[in-house]
């Protein structure tokens, strides 16, 4: 496919119309279309600073006719009866039937176990986040066991993994739980606990970032609609990692060999559906995220069975209120997690009093919409890690904590790490937290149209490598307390763009760039508030 998917006239026309129509006050009357937007319309898939994220998020699936009410399976909304077994029985029945909707009516349903969505096409639906509540009494350490870190130390992996509502393929969830209980701390992604559950489908010829069609050696095992992994391995010179960082003298001079945690994240694995197969030409559902070069052994492979077309809607998950644990020692009062999920969603869901709120773990093409993190304060309100790509988090809220933060705890915010790419956070109201680029070389991610009280801190081990790869974009960001940390990217992230940011100043966590020399960054409309048009970078790309 070509860049004909966009028309420059339509892009600029709409942006101008939005700008002219938005003059509702002094600040809005001065709306401006930055030069970066005009450049992007000419090269939407290959722009050096702004990634194409217009295809991020899930596609809605037709609803299965089967509807199951959890009360038929023994659930009682009295706040006292343990309804987890009944809810899980209803979910399992929908899964055996090939998919369906599991209804939870208004009321408070106590759950003493994990709620597991493990089959494709299953939607867990409450009556609305203000009407249906799941009250969780136990944490993941109690329910599954102590979960140590595969990188050593005394950290609890429940600090960044797992949820009390956990969407993951049944076989994958079973294997993770078995490994945790055996204290064989697993990898969490698409190719199994030891990253060995895959086989090659075909090798792929060299191609450029942004291409929709690739040439393969053997198309015989590829089918339209099939989900495959694009797998890229690094070479001894770490040129793949350099490419993710934008290339050039800075990344070439960076010392990669001692970044053991970062090196554990490669090969880079990118799930994508096959759209068309014509001879040896294969068209993908999304444009290539990176160049394909022979030295990286590009190939399409199998993976563990995915969860697809499943979701959670219209409920609140409230954990029993306990004090927040010291940093990295979370017990696992976690919210909703999507793992090895493709094209799944969460909509109108609130989590309260959780250690970690909403998680994307090796999840791709998923959407979190109208979600809220509330209550006593969270370590990671949102986390996006372990190679999660093409996801959308929109209309999200992080409420101010209801109790003071205990000593030695940590607050991050909207997290991204572990080679995760092309994810979007859009239309956010962050009353606490920060833009937590958590090392591990995430790249090509976008935060747009967000108001943030920037009082959190980013994390990340030194051996996880750089904070940023190339093509991070912050577009129309309103920092209410004027703190700079990780908001203004022009002196920090390579090949990045900061557009439409009010004036900010440094505070106690001051970062230095990981790469030396010219970062090739762009800064436009700095010192303004909400004047940039288009106002929302994701919506502008999506609409057009």
C-alpha cells in the first residue's frame, strides 16, 4: 500500500478547519498548525520524529449472540458471598461455546480469586463502573505465590505483572502460574516462558520502515487474517538497537554490551495480522515499525495462541484497602491486565486501592478506554511493557490519592518500557504521576492531549539501557505544576518531537541524554497552552 491512505489536502484542510472553529477564548484564538504537522502529512509512515500511530488500538468485533448472567452460576451481589468461582464458571462456559457476553448485574460481588478471561470472543460486562463492583479481598501473592524477578534480587514481580482481572490465553496463563509456583521465573511474552515456543514460517527480504507489503521466501504457510510474529534479532554490533534509537554517531558510540536487562528483550517481536497474500508479496495489517535488514534475520514466525476479540466493560474493581507496600515489594493487589492479547479492550472500568492499575504485557492492538485509577495510591497506575505495541489508552484518569504516600513507596504514572513501540496515551487527566519512560529503549510512542500534575518519578534499572529510543512525541501537553521531568524531550530523547507544551522548569529528578551529540529533536509551540492544531495527534491521524 502507498501513502495514498492519506491525502495532504484533507489533512491540512481539516487541521485548518479545526483551528478556525476552535476560537473560543484568548488562548484558543491564537491556534497554530506547526510545521511538523505539515511535514508529517507528506511522509506519514516515515517521518523522522513523529511515528504513524493512526492504526493503534483494537477493532470492534461483532458480538456473539450468547449472553450468560453470572447469577445463573451462583454469583450473589451482596458483598459477602465469594462470587469468583461463579463468575469464572460463566466465563468458562462462554469460552467453551466459542464466545459470548458474561453479564454481571448491579451490585457488589466479592471475589476471593483471580477473574480469568482466557478464551477469545468473551466479553465480561458489568452494568457500568458506577453500578457493578467486584470487591477483591486477596492479592496475587496469596492466590498464586511469591513471584521473584528473573533478574535477581528480592523484588516482587507482582510490582509490574499480573492482575486480579487477567486477560490471557488459558494455556499461557496456566504455564505462567506453573512457572511461578515452581520458582522458575518466566519470560512473559509471545514465545513462552523460555522464549522457545515458536517456529519459523518464512524469512523476509529487506524492506524499509513504513512499508505495508513485504516479500517473503515462502508464502505457503501464510493465510489472510492470520496473526504472525515479525521477529528481528540483534547482531554483535547491536545495530538493531542503534536503529531503534535513530542511528548515527550517538547510538553508535553508546555502550550496549553491559545492558543485560535490555539485551534480554531482543529479539524484537511484533505481532501483526496478514492482510493479503499475492505470490511472494504479503501485505500486513499495519506498516513496518522498523527497517528489515539481512543482518537482523527478519522472519515471520508462530507464537503462543493469542487472545483476541475479548474485553472487560462497565465495572469497578476495588481491592480491600491496605497500605501501599515499599517500592518493588508489591503484594499484587493489581487491577486489569491484558497479556498475549491482540485486538482486545477494556472500557468504562475503574480500579481502586490497587498496587498497579491497568497493564499491557506483551499485548498489542488493544484499547483501554474510559478507565480510572483511584483510591489510596498506586505504584504503576498504567504499565506497558515486555514488547507491547500499537495499543491505545484514551480518556483515562489518574485521580489524586486519598491517603498520603507511605515512606519508601514510589509513584510512576503512565509507564512504557521493554522495547514497546507505537503506543498512544490520549486525552488523559493525570492528577498525579508522570510520563514514566522506564528505560528498556521504548520507541515511537505518543502522548497527546493530556493534563498532568507532574509529581511522579520515572524508574528503570541502569542495565535496562536508554530511557528513550527514536520518535517519541509529546503533543499538546498541559503541565499544571510546571515541573519539567520527562515532559520536554528536545534535550533528552533522540529524534523526538515536543509540540504544544507550556513552560516547565527542572526539579529534583533531572535526567541527561543517553546519547551524545546532535539528538535531532524538534521543539515547536513551547510556552503555549492548548493552541496547537490539530489538538490531538492520534485523532488527527485516525480521522484522516
